[in-house]
C-alpha cells in the first residue's frame, strides 16, 4: 500500500451556493448553505485515502465544536491523526466559500493552522522516512513548509509542494521539492514573475520540476526538457473547490508509476471531484478513476 504523509491545514468550509458573486456593499439571496470539512491539507489527505493510500496528517485543530467534527470526519476516512494537535487556546481554521456557476471565491482564517510547527514535522520523522511521498501546501507557516521540504530532501523522500495560496519562495526551497504544482497564476507569484508571461517560459525558468495545473484543460509538465500536455477530462462542474487538492493527492499516490501515468490519473481524479458540492464531496475512489480512464481510452 502506498504511504503518504500530508503536512497542512484543516478547515471547516462554510459554503454558500449563490446565483452569482456579490460586489462590495451588495446583498443578494443565496440558494444553499453547507458546513463541510475542508482545508488543503485535510482535503489532500482525504483524497489520497479514498484512492487507497495509507495516509497520516500533520496539522492542528482548535479544541472547539468544528475541531471535534473535523477530527471525527478524518478519523472515519481512516487517516492517522497522531500528529494532529488540539490547541486549547485557538479556534479551528475556517474558509468562507461562495460557489457560483461552478467557480468559487474563498476567504481562509487560518487560526490553529497558523500554529503548525516545524517541531511537529520533526516529530513525524519516522513516518516521513517510511513514506512514498509527502504533500505540503501553504496554508500553514512558511517555516513549517521549509522544514517539511528539508526533512523530505534529507531523507530522500519525494516532497510535492502545492504552492497555494501562492507567495514568492526562495529558489533554494523550491529546489528541495521533487515537484511543485502551481496553476499559472501561482507559478508567476512563486517566481516573482510577470503573470502575463507565457506559462511554458515560466516553467522553463523555474528552479524545480513543475507540474502546472490548468483546470479543465488538464496539466503540463516537462519530460527530457520538452513540455508535455495532459488533456483534461470533460465533466459537468458543480463545484471546483478541492479539485486541485484531489489532483495533488493522486499525483502523490501514483507517482511510483512514473510522471506521465501519475499526471493522467491526477487529471481524471480531479475531474471526478468537481461533480458534487463541497471540497471533499466529489473526491473519487480508485475504481471511479479507473472506470473513467478505461471509458476515455
Ligand atoms: O483547496 C480548497 C480548500 O481551500 C478549501 O477546502 C478551503 O478550506 C481552502 O483551504
């Protein structure tokens, strides 16, 4: 069984489905409200577990009602939570999400996620040493992201850095990642580059291997110096929240099959994930991914 360690955020997502996004000072009537589990770290952990991996999560929750619900949900997904701490003096992270026409707008309040420490990563050293891949995103403190990259690199375990939400990072850190997985906008921010620059040029200039996600247009990566495009799988979109997380999880789970196979499966899994409301609502199992790949040749 593939072993994955995820270092990242855990949020309660407060999701409002609306006919359109609101402007400043405007009030409209929404269609539906849901409180569902989310957070990039938790989403990636859940997606990897549904794809059949043994998953451990490193993170933090408040000792509050959201924290109890989130912990219970992750536990039911079979995710090892020994390295998720509960903080008595902090709230659990939240994300206020508006979904309109399959697109989303998100405001994250990190709360407990802002207190995931490098020491917690070090405490998970044995798990990380035994892992097939490690996933880390940027909704936790940057020194914890750096600690994860350094430890994975030192132990020879591939670390996939999903640079979301994006910030400019030192080239030295990026070189420690096996793959960095931005979208075009995130890649430009990460490199401190002009966002209108062609993404293929940006990928070439990056100091690390990049797997660039393009939503329904699939993904790009480089093989022997040449850009390769993996097409997206066309599906009806209900809610794209969590599609990037599903992509990253599948990439990590299938990395041992080689990059082209892993990216193809990651695109298929991400496509399946957008069919239901909520970040984790549509995340597929292994059989659903295999069925889509067989059906589409
Ligand atoms: O990637 C989607 C996630 O981003 C949501 O679940 C929300 O919690 C934010 O972290």
